[in-house]
């Protein structure tokens, strides 16, 4: 049965990575989950338990995807584009700093999918408008979609899956992860400055004359209403965590508040909103949980159980973070999270669960297959005319991933 479970997971992941003819991941994941139940890899009771446990998380995912779409329809990312291209004579370092700041906040508040799908095209267009090198800024959105996703429980699907296991409230989770988040982004920024030093070098005086000062007479209006709704939604996440309201309901309320004016103004349609919810991907997450449960209950789960520590010491947390980072690059971060949480079991120390999140969130910057967000970024960047280079991505990953995983985990241990 363990061999069958591994083969089913492998089939699902290979299809999800390749996506032949653009077919949704559920095309293989759904049948794989049914086969896992039919051949006894997981029992019907285990499968149902997995689905019901993941359902609130998946509901939130759909709501936050719609919220991000409506923020875009309400002009938030048009306004962001105006910020990026304002006063283009200050050079590529300033643009990179702005991209880092905006991508970090976007990832933290609207989740990594918004950074990949909505912000990446904006950043590529801004760099081209300013006649600056595109590569450092495009790669920044890829890295920060992973690296900046540790701050809030709602920043990443992996965080949501593991949130209840931490035993923390929304505010406490954010407070504990804030310093590791800042340290991670600072280290990423310094490495980017080194790796892309030639792209970020100030232009010669003769070249500087060629670069236009981008300043529109009519800058994009500040979407005050949309930004207010997003701020209120963030506050709602905080209050909801204190009074027991699930994040999905808060995100749905925020989406509804943006949907009414967006629909009235003709900025979106119900069909576009439904498409933004990506229900096929939501179903894929549920099916993947069922398939991975079969692996966690077998010999691989037992083997991992022998590797993972039981105490949240510095050595223990580093061990979990490194194993999680490796697992994310072998399995993809979503199944790695499901597998390692099952192996850690209920009642695992908070420090170990948070170290796991650092591993599965920062680790995917090492390879293309580490996270679904990175794979999606490749398609978005290519469509925007910035084809990713394996050599550049790997060089960045080797320079940043071990450094940030170790540093963030160490800082987390100090905070705890």
C-alpha cells in the first residue's frame, strides 16, 4: 500500500507541475483520491476527516482569491503601478526597493497568489516603462511571494493549514513571526543587490539623459474605498481570531464589500469573480490532502517521525525547518506541509510547527517545483515577456534559501 500511495502522490504532482494542455490539477488529483480510497490506502473515514479538516482553509482560499481580484478591479494595482513609475530618474535600486516593499505587503495581506498573478505583470511593465533592467524586479516578485508569506496566518495556504496546530491567536502568530519576516526580507534584499549588481548599477551620465522622467499629469487616483476595505479586512482577521470567527468569513465579507461597487461600476462580472475563486484548484487541494494522508499513515510517515525532533530547541527547530525545506523541493510545499503536520501529530510544540512553516515557505525559492506559486510565476513572467532563466533562478536560490531558512529559524527561536 505504501508504494501505491507514493505512486499516487507522484502522479498528482507530476501532472500539477506539467499541466498538459492547461488542464486543471483536479483532472488527476480527483481520480487519485478516489483510487486511494478504493484500494484501501486511506479509509473512507480518514478521507472524510481530511476533507472536513481542510474545508475551512479551502473556503478561505477561494474568498481571498476573489478579494485580490476585486482589489485589482477597484484600481489598487493601477495605483501601485503609478507609485512604481513615479519619478523614474532615481534609478533601479529605488525601483527594486519599492518592489520589495510592495511585494512584501501584497504577499502578507492578499496572499502570495496576488503577488504572482497581479503584481508581477505590473512590475515588469513598470521596469520597461522606466527603461530599467527587468530581471531583478521580476525575480523579486517570485522570491517574495514565498519569503514574505510567513507574516500572517492568511498570507499562505500552508500557514492556514498549520495555523490551528500552532495554538496561537491571529495576533500572537503575527507578533511571533514579525521579526523573522523582517530579517528574511532584509537578507533577500542584500543578496539581490549583490547578485544583480550590474543590472542595478547607476547608468552613465549619457545614458541617464536618455531615461525619461515618468510623471503623469494625471496620476492614477488613490483607491481610498478599496484600500479602506482591505485595511478593515485585515483588522477583521485580527478581531476574528479573538472572538472565534474563521478568516474565511472575514475575507468573504471584505470581498462582498468590494464586489458591490465593482459590479455596479462595471469593473467586473459575476463570471470573472467565479473564475477568480479558482474552484478547480480548491478541489485539487482537498483531493491532494486525501492522497497525502495515505503516505503519512505508511512507512514514510514512520520514517519521518523518527527524524523529526520532539522538543522545540534551536537544534530541533533548525532540523524541522531544513527537513521541511527539502521536502518542499521534493514534493512541493503544499503536500510537504500536509505530510509533515500529520507526522508531527496533534500537540506538537508551537516552535516546531512554526519552524515547519519557515521551511515550506522559504524553501521553495530553491527550485521551480518548490511551490505552486513559483510554477505559476514562471507562466506569468513568460507571458509578460520576461522568460525565467534556470541558471539565474538557481543561483538566487542557492544564495538566499539556506541563509534565510537558518536565519529566520534562529530569530524565531530567540523570539519564542
